[in-house]
C-alpha cells in the first residue's frame, strides 16, 4: 500500500476543525444509524446483482448490516490516522474479494450522503455550523472513498500480476509507453 493518510486528508480538505465537528455528529449517527442501514439495504434490494452478493452466504446480510453501522460511526471518530487508513483499506480489499464492482461502492457512498444530509439538517436546524457539518461529513466520506478505491486498484493489480506472472515494473512500463 502506497498511501499517505496525512496527504489524503489534506487533499480532501479534512481539517482538525472538521474532525471536531464529526466527533460531535456521533450521537446523531448513533440515533439514526438503524434508519440509515434499513434504507441502505432497501436501496440495494432494487438491484439483482447486489441481492445475489448479499444473499450468497447464509447470514452475510446481517453481518454486513452490522459492519455498515460500524463504518457509519467510524466516520465520527475524529481520528483519521494510519489505523483509520488500514481499516478502510481492508474494506476495499474485501469488496474486491467478494466481487463488488467499484461503481456500487461509489453509488453507496452517494446514497449514504443523501440520507445523512437531511439527518444533519433536522438535527442541527438553525445552527450556524450546520453547513460545516455537512461539508465535514462529505470530506471524510471522500477520504474513505479515496482509500477504498486505492485498495481496489492495489488488490486488482496484485491479482493481475499473480495470474499473469508479470512483474509490477514490466506492467507499469507497458502502460506508461
């Protein structure tokens, strides 16, 4: 993994002020977590490809619902360091292992943003920093998406190199010319 979490945070614009605002969102995310998880899986159930993945293994859907809520709450830890990076990176790797296309991850992130934003607006109503809370959430979700997509790229590269026997240097030389 060649990923610098501090650089990625900076690039996403995720500041220490954002981290503090995100920590303050944790009770709201806990309060609405089950609602979000239910809406999330209702959305996924519209797509046969996703239903097949979810139901391919007994108990997978239930386990994934727990993981989704843990992920949701992790957005509000306020600590976005190498440990955070490793956890999100592993999520992306696991998605590759089960055959989930990146487009579904991007769509899922968009869906979650769309569900959480009204929760923030309802919870914080007229608060002057309501917009800043939404922006902080967007930034941390962009950070997560960046990490997960990098892990997709790395995992797929590893699988390709393993399958073909190519060296990474040879492959990179081929695509750069």
